[in-house]
């Protein structure tokens, strides 16, 4: 089963922490984080480093 990974665009501050620790899974587009690969192995780490809790699954 594929995990549903979401970024809450209202919470996201575009700091890039998720893309820094998980470049395979996230990228910053238009000042907000975007999921580019929900199967990336580093998704959990990205969730844990988000300072505003904008990433969930």
C-alpha cells in the first residue's frame, strides 16, 4: 500500500528543511514544499524536521 504524503500549504513556511533532509521526496515550488516522490525512504525524517508540522501521511 502506498502511503499518502501531504503538505499542508497553509502551514508550510517554505523553509526547505524537508527538501534538505529528503531531496528525493520533496522540492520547493512557488515558495512551498511539494511532494515529488511519496516512496522516498527519507519521508519520515522530513516529517520529523518540519518546524511547523506541515507534512503528514
